[in-house]
């Protein structure tokens, strides 16, 4: 058995205990984790300081250093997050659709944990705690495989959580870390069939592509977002300008930020200068089609083919003038990543058509794409945003980390 | 573009039309399919005769020949099945959990089709129609890849269904057949990312293993069933004997048939002869542990290690005496395939413990495992029985062939 198989087997055993541990024991463990993170925060910050030192000497970009950095405030935020997850309703055990069949069998569908969940992620060490506690609350054991940049921080977090689990009488192996951060360990985790029930990658497009390409265990794809805002010819143009400004600039690095603006030709001449006035306050770079450049002139760089399929994650916006809803919807279904798509319109039928025909996890009428988020959607928490159609689509909360089993009460029935 | 990519693209376009076709148009197409299968049944039987001739000259086993054969009665049964699916409620379009958030956004989760579903299956030509109409009713385009033994029958069925789709005003490419029945075409289908939303293998353990091993598209594993009946020390032994007899012998070739009997040592001496009296009427071969052989003697062959993990699909039953519920549950969670598991007991707490701790798609108290089936569970139809935890678990009906999208009605909200 390899190290990772041994770890997988330990997680599988822990998962069996956790699956029937009950809400009170799980919540006690979550409170123990919150308290331990507070008590050990100085030690965690020391570990983080080692990661930061390595990052600085490796010349890591300041934006990435900022993602990696912890301080007292950030740890307090993480602890607060643990307590919020603890306060959520336990999704496990609910029985739905219970009914008695004509032959007298009583059949119901009980919500159960998935089992063992693998998470592969990049530099943010807070994911270590966020993901672990969501898995715990939903009764799943978790195997975490973070990036090497956050290795010391992740190891400290996991060590504290494992001690807290033990103190609360649950198996430590409910949470474990893959300490080997090589590419080989990632590949082995992607192929740990028989141990992992599902693998969730959290990170950039490259990581997600690699997991989809190489994994043999079931995967939930998350997060790549090439999102559009489409301004229909009958839109409230002031509202449309505020929405594209918000969708592009309120937080350009996240997956629900807009990357492309589509504008009906009927209103392009009036709308594009309005949008530009707002966008230029944030120094947004526009990359436009010829019609866009004909209207706004040289402030718009010519868009290349690749620009229509790029998640910029930055203050860059592709802009295209379209003939109407048909072209807009086709364009979105061709170039979008099935994440979040918005139309701005006053027309009832066009709004309904957009909701019907756009194929994405979240489709908006007259609102910013930025709302696609587990908290905003009322799920209470989020482990990621699924852009696939199987199992879960859109923000994934606790319910999306569960499966079901049919329970059948008989009185001797045979078939 | 390869032939299969071209076919995948055509299916994707057809799926987009079908997704918003509405119940009336889909039902009209299903009725057109039923009528066309009736009208063209003589031609379908001619095609089947060619498959049967090839099967006989290749020396196919009679049981397999029987699966392959069609006649007027079987076609009538298939047509009846189409009309039953037509009569089911359309799962598409339902909106659940719609609510207005504090910021005024109204958010709901709408049920939508998965998109394009691939089905890989073996010799039964009726699967061609069954699977296609379940996909159609749930708004999905389907790419069928049947076995070469049923090639002419499958091609005839698909040709008739495509004509009927066109006559009903829906794209023919809602249903298509992979005409190349080589191993290469199966492999290409398993890797048709970007075109297939999900691939469902229907067939024996070898096929399913191969798909899980090689597929990069999302897969729903179906059907392998190493199912157990566990007779607890406080069971009604007459009931237990009837249940194991039914679970083993009512249809041994299917996945919900029992393959292994576990008996508490406290009742083994009394129960095993009772069970044997019933089982021997069907000439069931027993393969037992030493304790079983000590009780029943030489009518029991010694079980080898492999027997505990084998889906016999035949009149063969593995038998093991266990010390109690703990050993039985561990044994089932180790050797079962997560399909269907049953306990026979009069003890309330043992029954609940078995339901809690056994990790399977369907867990029974005092009933035969043979009920795990879409019709018996009230789903109205079934495309297979999922033994995985992601997306769907247990019998899959129309609802399990769907996904969701969040629809969001705003009034200009920004974040």
C-alpha cells in the first residue's frame, strides 16, 4: 500500500464513524476546532510566517502573497466561519418522499454523507479550514491536498483540527493532509478509486483542466467563469451601466465577475459611452469588436479571437455589439463556461427567453452576475461553485456534499 | 472532426432545441415513435432476424440468443413501454425553493435536462428504445452505442425513431446510434468531453469497469450487485427462508438478486436446513464457510475467497455463519457493491442499526432485495440502478436524468 492508499483507508474508516456520529457530536467537534484555532493562533501564525518568508524569497507576486498571508484578523474570520458552519442545519438523516407502496413496503430516501471527499486547491490557506468544516458538518471525511506555497500553514491548521477532533471523541482521520505536494501526489489522489467518493478541485483554470483530464475518481468541476452581461435593446441603460460596472469591477479576480459585455446594436451608440464613463473610473481596459471601436474609438483595443474565451480575472473587459437576443444567446452558449450570465432588459418575453435558453448554472435578469455565491443564494456556506451538470450545479452548500440511500421497511415481502 | 465528434455536435444542437421543446411536443414525438414502431415492426423483425442468424452461426449461448431475440410480443411490450413513459409527468421546468432574498433578488432552482447523454450497452436491443425514450421525455439528446451482436436491430430501431422525431417536428439528432461497434468507438465515446454531459454504461461488470477506468466524461456507474441477506439471531426464520429463496431464485441473472446469505451462529443450526429445503427445490448450489459445511454437510461446496466478491448471476449462493450484527455489517460493507442489502430481524434496535450502518443504495428490513427497481420504487420507469454516490443512487428514473439551473429575477441589484 502506498502512503496515500493508507491515508485513504484511514479516511474511509473515519468516514464510517462520522456518518452515524449524529449532529451533537459533530457540532461539539466543530466548536472544539474553533476553540483550538483560537488557542493555537500564535503557533499557526508562526507556521504561516515560514510560508511567507519562502514566498518573498521566491519573488511571489504581491497579490498572491496577500492571498497566502494570515494575521490575527484573518484567523478570527476563519474561526467565525467555523462557528457559522456549526450553526447551520445538519443535512444528514432527513428522509424525503417516504411512502408506502401497494405491496406494503414503506420506502424513503434518506440523506447520507458522500463518504470521503478529496479537495485539491492552491495557495489560500483558509480553504484548509473552510473545506474541512463543511465536510465534517455534512458527515464526510476529507483529504486535503493544498499547494506547496501554503504547506506550513496548512499543516498547522490540520494538526490543530485533528487534535480537536480527538478531544471531541471523533477519529482524527476525519481530516487529513497530503503532505507530499509534488505533482505525483496530485495525480495519485486523482486516481485513488475505491477510497475517494468525490474529488473537488478549487483553483485556477489550469488546475481544474488537469483534474478533469487525469482523474478517474468522480469529480465536481468548479469555478471557471467566463460570464457575460447582455444589454438588450429595450434595457434601462442607466441600470445596465451600473450592472456591468459592478459585475466587472467590484472584484475582478473572482469567478462570478463578468468578462464580456454584449450590447444590442440598436442601443450601442447610446449605451457604450455611458458604460465607458463608469468603467474608466476603475481604469478598465476594453477589448472590442470593430463595431465597438467604431463607436468608442481608440480607447478600445481590438479584441482577438482568444479574448472571447478568456477569464481575465482582471480589469479587462471584452465588448461585442450583437444584432439581438438570438445572437447574444448563441454567443453566450458558445463562449460561456456555464457559470453566471445576465441580461438587462425591460421586455418580459426577452427576459423569459434568456432564462430558458441560456445554459448556465445561474441566469440573471436585471442583476449583476456577482451574486452567484452560497451565502448570497441562502445556502449559508459554500465549498465552491459547480459548473458541471451532474450532481450539483451552481453554489454548493452542505446539501451538495451529500448523497442518499433508500431505506425500506418490510413485513416479509417477496417479489 | 471525427465522425463521433460530428455526431456529438449534432446531438448538442438537437439537445438545445429539445431542452425548451415543452411537454406537448415531446409527448407528441413519443406517440409518433410508438406508432412508427408498430407500423414498422415487420421491418424491425427482419433486421433482428439478421442479428439472430449471425448469433446462431457464431455459436452464441442460448440464454444470450434469447436476450437478443425480438418477436411480435416483445415489440408490443416495447411499444407499451414507450406509451408508459409518455404518460409520466414531465420532470423539466419545475422550480423549487424559489424565494426572495433580503436584497430583493428572487432566486429559484429550475429543473433542466442534463443535455447529451451517452449510453453504452450490450446485447439487449430493447435498451435502444427504452433508453432513448427516457432521455427524450427528460429533454435530453441521446447517443446510443450498443453491442455489435444487436447491430441490425439497433439500427432499425434508431432509424424508425429518427423518422418519427422528424415527423413530429423535433430534430432527428435527438437520438443517434454509434454505427461503429469497435472497441475504438467505445473508447472515443468515453472521452467525448465537450459533447457528452454524462455517460451511462448498462451491462456486465466488465463493461462497467472498462468505462470507469477509461472515461474522462462524467459517468454514472450502474448495476453490479453483490447483494446480501443477513438473518439475525432474532429473526422470524420462516420469513427469512422465504426471503432468501425469493432473493436468490426469483430471477438470478439480475443485479438485485442475492449472492450471499449471512446467518447468525445462534440460529444457524436451526435455520440453514430450513433455507436449504426451499433452495434445493430450485437446485441452488451452495458455497459455504466451514461452519455452514459443518451443519449442512457435503451438499455445500467449500467457498473460496473469490466467492465472497462474486456476482454469480446464477443459481449459486455463498453462505457464511457470522457472530452477530457487527460482523455481518462489516462483511457487507467490505464485500458488497453498495447495491441492495437486507436484514431479517424482529429486533427494533438491530433493524435501525442495519439501516444506519450499511452503506448501500437500498437497505431493507424484512423484505427481499429483489425490489430495487424503478417501477417497484414508484419512479414509473428506470434507466438503470446507480451504485455510485454522486448525482444519483439507486434506481434512476426521469428525475435522475436532469440537472438544475438557478434563475434569478432582479430589479437592478449590484453587489
